[in-house]
C-alpha cells in the first residue's frame, strides 16, 4: 500500500508537464471552434492518439499508479485545456473501464483495442446505462437482454439515453436487465460489436456545455449479440443471479432497489478531478485579468472585493483537489469509503467548479459574458459535473446514508 502523499514524484511531474503542454498547445486553442461546431473533435483525438494520450496503455498506467494521483492529475490537466474536448478524449475510457472491471481476459484483449482504434484510424466507445426513465434510479432500467439458448445469443431491446459517444462509437457497452425482479442485481453488461444490426443512434442532444462531446440516444431493436459478448461470461452471471435470488427470497421477495448508485464511489474522484481542471482554468484567466484590467486608475485586483473573490476561488479549488486526491488514493489502495469519501470529493469539486467559473465571469465583467473570453464556455461546461456520474443530490444521499449507517443499495 502506498502512503498518502500530496507530492507528485519525478515521473508524475514529467507526465503532468507533458499533459499540460498538450492541453495548452493542442486542446485549448481548439476549444472555442469545437464548442461552436458542437461536433466530436476527431483531429484532436487523433493528435492525442499519435502522442499516446488517447490509448489504453496511458490510462492503465495512470489507473494502476499506487499513489492514486495518476488519474486525477491526468484528468485535471486535460480538462484544464477544455472540458468538451477532454471528454471526447477520455469518454472511451468509461466503456473501457466497464470491460476491464467485468470482462474476461479474452474480452479485454478483443474489445478494448477496437474501442480505441489506432492513430491512423481512431475509434471511440460508449458506455450506455442511463435511460429516459432510469437516470439516478439506475435499478429501474427497462432495457432487456434475453438469452436465446438454441443460438447462444443474447437479444437486447430498449432505449438508452445520454450516452457519451452513443451511436458514433465503434464498440458500445450496454447495461441491460436479465432479471427485472432483482433490480440492479439483475443487470448485466454486454458488448455490442461494430456494425451490429438493430443498434442505431436516436436523438443527438444540443447541449448547454461540453458541446465538443457527442451525447445521444441509442436505440436497441432486437440487437443480437453472441453469448461471448456477455461481460464476465454466462457461468459467472448465473452464479451471481442465484446468490441475488437467495438474498431476495430471504428479504421476502422484495425488489432490490438502488437509487443511490454506491457502486460508482471509486470512479467519482475522477469526475471531481475534471471539475478541478475546469475551475483552475477559469481561476487562472480571472487572476490574470484582475491583475491587468484597470479601473479607477488601478488594477481591479487592488480592490478587496475582487481580491477576496480570488482568495475564495483558490481556497476552494485547493480544498477540492485535496478531497479528490484523498479519495483517489483510498480507491487505489482498497480503503473502505466509510464516509463516502468518493462522493464527497465529487460533490465538493463539482459545486466548486460551478461557483468558481461564475465568479470568473463576474471578475471579467462584460468580457466574461462574451464568447471572446473562455470563462463563459467554462461556466457552461462546469454545469455537467453536478449532473453526470450521479447528481449532487445523489452524492448527498450517498454521504448521508453512509454516515447514518443506512443501506445504500
Ligand atoms: C452530457 C451528459 C453525458 C452523459 N453521459 C452518460 C454516459 O456516457 N453514459 C450513461 O449511462 N449516462 C450518461 N449520462 C447520464 C447521467 O448520468 C444522468 O443524466 C444522471 O445520472 C441524472 O439522471 P437524470 O438526467 O435522469 O436525472 P433524474 O434522475 O431525473 O434527476 C432529476 C433531478 O432530481 C433529483 N433527484 C433524483 N432522485 C433524487 C433523490 N432520491 N433525492 C433527491 N434528489 C433526487 C436529481 O438530483 C436531479 O436534480 C450523461 C448525462 C449528460 C447530461
């Protein structure tokens, strides 16, 4: 187990500086254009693939960094560049983690390379869990997967929504119910391979922020996938379902509920780190502006009303980063989240990003309100952090129930 440290080692500092250089030289200059275009920035993803940032190897290295600081450091730098473009670069990782966490070695080896493609032909992947009637309440998802034993195939029907890269992905990872009576315990994840008939993109959403990231509905109409596409395999699923049925029987047949999504506890610090990146970016723009903009014959930072805002912004960003790093270290080192520290980090960092980016607009005055300056975009982008991977209300629910010793799922 690695001791908790707030000091990046030499290797981590080198990686951070390299990522920062890419964020400053490639991502940030492209941010306004792709935000206006509201399209996936394929050329930027390709650049990231060429230098090795868009690859499983890179994420695996950060993911398995025992200090826990690899992923938050990487997320902060990329999202400092631009949230929409960074999400287009790291979105595939969400689907890849789904396969890494639940897949067999063969599934990992077969599907993850197809999620990323290669630098001459980059691909993206999508993780499809949310549905129109199953957002925070993931247990109530309606997409069904039924096993056709004669053909050793699964038949999937349903509609997914809010899928990052949905419909444009080479590989889709789809969460479906194989036993609705068991609620979330009856869920399983499936690979939908490239070009599978029956999978189509529904509505593409026009969004408030992170507009360079593609978000869409995914329609599954009698999608047939081979038995080998069930992540983890049938034997493991059957064992898990049998255990869940025993438990449900002991609980009087009550349907298992999961309104709080505690399972995401370990991945939430990464979203917190994205929020820290956006907040830091807006703070830096505001600090620079406050030092150079003059009114009443002096720099506006010489007014306590402005300087105190900057002091609060910086304090909250640093506090958010500390919570994120702590939770990330806990996740990597298998520390139990006895006070829902993963949710705490995401809650605080995401709320901080919304607040700090709004303050940055205020400090830039009229300029802050225009698209000539990046803080307007950063503020729009920041609103996503309190919504995806569990809303702020759901984080509070998880923290409160954990503190109260109440069951979360
Ligand atoms: C841009 C974007 C990208 C996304 N990417 C993905 C993706 O790649 N894959 C994927 O599967 N999903 C994705 N999502 C979905 C996201 O995770 C959901 O939007 C989120 O979980 C909230 O669900 P909902 O939108 O249905 O809101 P709802 O669950 O309907 O919530 C609406 C409001 O009610 C509140 N609320 C709900 N239940 C409670 C409660 N018990 N107590 C208190 N308040 C409550 C919520 O906090 C919220 O304020 C994405 C969403 C967006 C916007």
